[in-house]
């Protein structure tokens, strides 16, 4: 080697050594942050305890009959998952880097959909390796049977040009590598061809949505759906009952379209729905209002401050700390 090459190698080794020292010092700092007292760190330690007691599970699933502390931990997990999405879109006020480091270190599930897909794919591969086919009996393997049925339905809808959100090109390629049978066989030997519901077709549902807008003057279908469920009111058309689910689906697909991910919506469909008056979800990168003031509490505070002797200054609710 000549002198230039030797100096280059020495500089490269020094740079790598400095980067390794920086990485270690950063990890040490984050570990110290995780050991400090605080509400977030308390919940983090509860999650660690949950993981130890549930064979490494960090999902923290609960039901309406679960204990109150489990429900609170579940809410905390969901909130951090939402904040992580904000963080990746540029809004870094809600979750800190050391918190992301701590959760990632213990195997925290950031993307539930991808996590469940990978779990089901492992079950599918295990079954295919053992039996050599995809004719999964429902009685013995109910979870895997439901997964296969859902995938086949989604693929059929995709082939028919209907809306679906379970499959993308990567997942289809992943299943094709296993020579997956996209059409299931009926026990009698005939191919199973179950017709898809019109409720998942895009064009008919958009027409129903336009009819709802013309009749009610707005597209707030969820507010009316609550009255329909409680039987306080009845929709004028039976098709209106499918609109809340369809609108939720459109908003989720719009989020994927906005992030540049595979979506059932394109520029033309987004433009048409926006012109129709459909309100989209706020982008994850847009700052959220974290301090909401109860209107009843506002009135109580206003009356209290105006009742103070000599206080003739107009009260403005700029500081939420005044409520506590």
C-alpha cells in the first residue's frame, strides 16, 4: 500500500470506531432515561411485567371483562402505536426517541396488521410442510381456515376490481411462492364460488353515498348510524346501513394513498370523493390538539374568576393549566 491508501484505511477505521462509540454512548443514555421515574416509564415497566407473564407477548389484548389495570395498559399501548405513526410522519412531540428505543428493544409490535399476517403465514407454511396442501379443516384449525378464507375472498374481489385491503402485490407474491391455491375446493369436488356482496363494490356504494348526501345535505353517516343502532331512527333506505363501514374504509384507503402505499383509491377517485364532500382524516404529521377543555368546566372557571373582587378583566382560556 502507498501512503494515500494507508491514510484512507486509518481514517476509515477511526470513523468506524467513533461511530461505534457514539452508538454505545447513545444506548447508555437511553437506558438511563428508561430507568428514571415517570408515568411513561411506570407503564413501560408494567408492559415488561406483562411480557414476562404472557410468554413474550406485547400486544396486551383485553375484553370488556378484563381488569381495569389491563384496560389502561392496553390504551397506553394503542396510544404509543399511534404516536409512533405521527413520529414517522414528522410530528415528534408525542413520543421520544428513547421511548421508541425501549419499546423496540423488547419486541413491541408497531404494525399489528403486518404482525398478524406474519403469524398466519407461519401457520400456513407449517401446515403446508406437514400435509402438502391447503385444504385446511375448519374444526381442527379454525384460525388458519379463517385466514385462508379471508385471503381467497380478498383475491377474488381484487380480480373483480372491487375494493379490498387485505392483499397487496408483495403478499400475493409471497403466497404464490408456496403455490397457494387461490380457489378453494368444495367438499363435493366442485370449485367454491361464493358471490361477493354488493356492499364492497366501489361504484354502487359511491352512488348510494351521493343519494345520502342529496337527501340529508351532509355525509356524517356515523352520527346517524348510532341512532340506527339504538333504534332511535330508521334509515330511509336499507343501503344506508352499509355506508359507515364504507366511509371508514375510504378514509383508511385515503391514508394509504396519501403515504404513497398501495391503495384502492387513485387521484381521480380522491378528487371525486372530495368534491362530493367527504371529509378525510387529518394527516399524521399535522399537530394534534392534546388539551381539550370541557365546555361545562369552562363555564365554572369563568364564573369563579369573574366572581373575584375587583376582577373586571375579560377571561380568556389560553392556558389549559388554569383548569387544574
